[in-house]
C-alpha cells in the first residue's frame, strides 16, 4: 500500500469530483486509515494521510477513477495494532445497516421545476406517517415510492405538511426509525436516497410540505459502526462520538453523542442540514430534545442538565434558521418549557414550535373518562389555550402521535370504548378530540389513519388498514371539512388561522367549552367553536358573543352525512341580541349535539 498525500479537496465522507472521489474520515486516535472497496477489488487499499498538522484528527485521500455506485469501507488501524472495518459515518447510501457504504452523487437527481414554497406557519396542518406501514399491504412493506402513490389522497384530505418518521438507515428492515445506525443514509428498505427525493418532489407537486423526523438524543444502539470507531474509549464507553461517562446513558442505550466535541457537533449539524438542503425538506422535528439537554429527560433539575447540549441546540437552530429561516424546526421536548421556543438571543433554544404535552394529556383524559361528571372543563380550557406554554404558533397540538398510540397506549377510539372502537360513543368523542386539535390555537397534527377511525395501536410490522377508509368514509370526510375550516379554504373562518383565542365559557355542569378564535376580527374572521363533552345535547344555550351580528353555521358535526348513527341535532344560524353574557354586551342562543361540536363565524 503506497502512502499518499492528503486530499486537497474539502468535505467529509465521499465527495465526488470529475476525476474521482475524495474520502475523508475523523479518526483522531487511529494509527492509520485506508480506504478500499469494489473499485479495487477489496484487495488494494489506498492509505490515507492525516490532514494538515494532524490536530483535526481527520484522514483523507483522493482516489482517481472512483464512480457513483462504488461500494467501500474504511480500514482503521487502532493504536493497539488491530485493523477494524468501518462504514463511512457520512455515507449517504448503504447497502444495508451492516453492509457497505456506497458512493452517491448528491447532484444527480433531477428536481425538475420544483419551486415549492413552505406554507405560512399559520397554514400548517401536519399528518404524521410511518413509511413502512402507511403504504404497506399484506404482501409489501411500505417504501417511499409506494407512499408517494398515496399523496393524492392526502392532498384531497387537505393536509399541508407530512411529517415522516425517521428515515435514516436503521438496524434491520422493520423499525419505527428511532434507532438510526447511519445518520446520513436513507433507509435502504424504503428505497434509499433517490426514492426519498422522488417522494419529496411528488409531495411538493401536490402542494404538500415534508418535515423529516431526526434523532440526536442517541444513536443506534445496534448496527453501530460509530461505536469505538477508531478503537479509543474510556470507562468502557463508546469512543469518540459518545460521552464516555455518566452522561452517556439514555433509555435507548449508552450512546448519547458527546455534544462537547466540535467534530461530533459538526457531524450532527451536517446530518440535519442534509435533509433541509440536499433533500429539500421543509422542516425538521427533533426527537426527545429533553434527553439531549438532560441525562434523564428532566430539565428542571440542575444536576441532570448537560450544558454542552444546550449550547449545541442553540448553535444548531441558529445555524439552520440563519441559512433557511422559512423552514420549520420543531422540538419534542414535552416539559411544558416555554424557553424551548424562545429566541437564542433571549436565552432560549431557538426552535419555532414544540409538541405540547399540556394539550394532549388533558384532552385525551377528558375524551376517555367514562363518566361525564369526571371531565374537568377548566383543565380542558387550560389545555386548549396553552397558557404559559408559548404563543399559538409555537405549540404542536394532537391527540394521537406515534408515542400516544403505542407503548402500552392505543388509538383514541379504542381508549374511549375498548373492544368497541366503532361504537357511536367512540366515533363521537374521537372526532370531538380532532375538533379540539384543529380549532384550538396551535399547529394541528394527527397520526396516520386517525381520520378514518383507525383503532389498532401502532405496530411497525402491521400495515395501516386502508379498509377503514371505506368503512368510515364519512368520518374521513368530517376531518376533511375540519381541515378546510382550519385552513380557511372557503374564506369564512380566518380566525382559525389567527393567533388569538379566548374561552368564552368553560361550563362544567353542561360539559361545554365555547371558544372564540380570531385574527384581525370582523366578518369571516371571528369564529366561535362549541365543544360538547357531554352525552346531553344542548338547545337554546345562551352565551356571550364577542361581536354583534349574524353568526353562520360552518359545520355541524352531528350531521348524519358523516355517520348514519349521528342524530342530526338541529343547529341554525343565529342573530345576537343586546342581552349581556360572559362579559360580552351581546349574546345569542346556540345548539349542539351530544359529544359533538359546532363551528360558526360572523357574517358581513
């Protein structure tokens, strides 16, 4: 093996040039590194040289003649004299999670005339999906190409954003995706990087943005070539990419990245930037950020915090937003900590939005109580308004997510009526929960199949049952109508996209929430949502009106159009009169069906 000079070209991993490929890898404790692969028959490795004065810990070589599609691995000689084979940490493509890295041309994909623009954040309605089950059947696992075939359905449903559960190459072929083995490579069983790009391009053509779920709180823990990558470790730890002390431990293994090491920070940052720039994704959702900044996910105990991680997250969001400020960065922190979405220059973490634990738990609790008297309307009102948890646009609100419908939990209809998820009570209360999501101040999100009353807990080996769409087409249509109102598609409910909300009344006796939403206020803006968490319908229910005039019904969820068992409780447009109520000078009498909801907005 002839010693070669380090490459004059920049870039980590395998970087294509006209005459070949530059390979570069970080292995500060190695005695030597070589690159070998299908280009040399796996038997004539090219020795790599330390870059610069060696202080960076990187090794590189430029190998002429190497083409896209070439398989390769690094052979790392440890300071103990052992040769270990390692996949490229920056590999954009793998044969599989325990296979070879593949040279990939990131510029070869034809994006066509893709000039998609991320919708304004007040127009975001998120549909969370798992590729392996969303587009699967009894004979085929889901792939990005099969998922792309479902995009016309999502467009018709009205969603503006799909959130893809983690697509990084993971161990095996069946997983949720929260065990990334290779941070830059797209899961091979999903079709690899070009398939993901085809999905994103198709989504954009259907006017749907794509947010990708990323995992920076741990890596692996299995099929993990990063583990003791160059042979070094301390305290029986994972080596250069990981903490090697008490900070390493996570619920998923002792593989928390060392956020204090500049090269690890850069590695994680580059992996996030990859999705936004090369793949043209429109945002990122960061998994379990509380387990990034805290050893046990509890961010209110100083001795559990990891200061390096806070600095890392602030630098991450500042860098990503500085480059592309229109792309949405979401944290799953679940600590009801408003500093997560505060700007970095004010001491916050700089995320644009975060999943709101204060919403999902109280709303699901209200939906699943057996006795109406046990529903706490004040708690529901607080959950809806999100007081103290940030502005409306900073809260992602939901009743179902991948976490809320698995891990011992189940779908809302099944939680309401175990064994009878298609019962009337389950249908009514589940859709009531969806109304709380779509009409409360926040960024609404729902999980695959929720719109068709899916009742089985999430299992990454079980396909989504699309026959539910035929069985519950009316329920899916109700969700379509809710989304259209939330996005103000008819121009009559602008207030549902606005930042302002007020609970006019939280009525414990009747189980009612009367919610006022508005943007600027006025006709086709001011909107009233009446949520009935009771088995008793309501007629002639007088409630304060924020403005005088005629309020027109935009949606009556008790209509039998949505399900033949619904009762068609009569609901009419109303005119206010000068009878004071609820601190309003005007009021009107409203009606709403049992376990149902009504949406009204002000007419000109």
